[in-house]
């Protein structure tokens, strides 16, 4: 009788671990199928000041990894995630200050630093005018339900993301730099 109980427990534990591994490996796909970002407005772009631009350019790799849109996105994700820590308090949203002096930000700061970094990397790759990164304000929608409507706090009123658009092909990629830093999910699903 005791072996049956342990056998059942082993089967349960095995199934649980397989399910957990599946969720970890496919977290991006699962997240994109459940959560959609509904874009509600565009936030005004804030470019780096000269000092921040020089600092960002020094951090760019010398290799050819920044020769295309994907390389610029990867660099912007890496710099943003390495530089910032999430904060639930009021923080600076100026990408220059976030790069040079402050390391705490909420979603507006994350998206601002990502956007400024990505646009500078796109410029270095010779793609300015062809590919753009824009900071957008969005609402998270889970199974059709606006998640922000569940909170009274102005802090959870909306969420900032970035859209990278290749004007040559019309392809648009939605990115949530905050989510990428926390869960390593680099792409999200969006609706206009």
C-alpha cells in the first residue's frame, strides 16, 4: 500500500515538473497567447543628451551585431536590463538621467531608455528613417479583460511599451522592456 502512495506521488511530482519546465521554456508563447497590449497613445520621444549619447555609443559592441534591426533591439534590451531595476515609486523618466545617474525606473523609464538606445543603435546601423522605435502607452488585456480597470491606483493606470517598425516591410514588433528585464520575454502581442 505504501509503494502505491509513493508511486502516485512520484507520478504527480514528475507531471508537475514537466508542466513547470514546459511553462518556463514556452513562457513567451504562452504569455503572448494570453496577454495583449492595446496601444492607446504615443508618448513623446526623449532622445539622449550629448553625454548620455556618448556613454551609450561607448557601450555599443564594435562587431557587426548592430548592422540590422534585430541587433539594435538586442543591444537595447541588454543595456536597459543591465542598467535598470524596477521601482514602484516615482522615478525619473529621462533616458539620459537613467543611463548616467539613476538606476531605478518604472515602465515609462524602461520604455524611454529602451527607445532612446534602440534609435541610437538603429542610427549607427544606418537604418534611421527606415526603422523606428517609438514609445507607446498601452493597456494590458487578458482574455479580453482590461487589467488596469481592476486597480484604483494611478500607478497601474496604463503601461509603456515600445514598437519597432520597419517602414520598408511594414513589420512591427512590440516589446515590453520591463517584462523583458523581469521574465526575459522579449516580444509581446499588441493591437492598435
